């Protein structure tokens, strides 16, 4: 991981993006991290947009909490239910 003090970041953003390779560049102000330029591999637009969406993240957290408290069904049970479900027109 590379760090770059914001005051020293005078090149165009595209230049920093080209140098990412496989590691992030962390931008700092007075040594404290404030932003990150991170390479993206194997991700589509939907994945990227949802990964920072607060409503989606809240939904995932709610689902995890419910799963932990109430339990769930096995993979085999889910397959059985899906096989028995009527198909859509």
C-alpha cells in the first residue's frame, strides 16, 4: 500500500490511477488517511455501486442479524423449495 500526502498530490487523477497496479494508494492530510484510490478487479457497476450504498448495507446487516437470531434453512431445503415453486410465465 502506498501513501500520498494530499498537499503533494499535484498530478492528474488519471496518472495516479495508472500507477495502482494491485495495491491501494491512501491519501493523507497531516499523516491521517482521508481517502483511498483502490484498484478494482472482477467487479461490475452494480457490485461497485451497491458496496457503498447505505440502504443496501443496512439491508444486509438486518438479514445477517435475523439469520443469527432466527436461524435459516439448509441449502438442500432451499433447493427443494425452489424445485417445488411454480415457474413464472
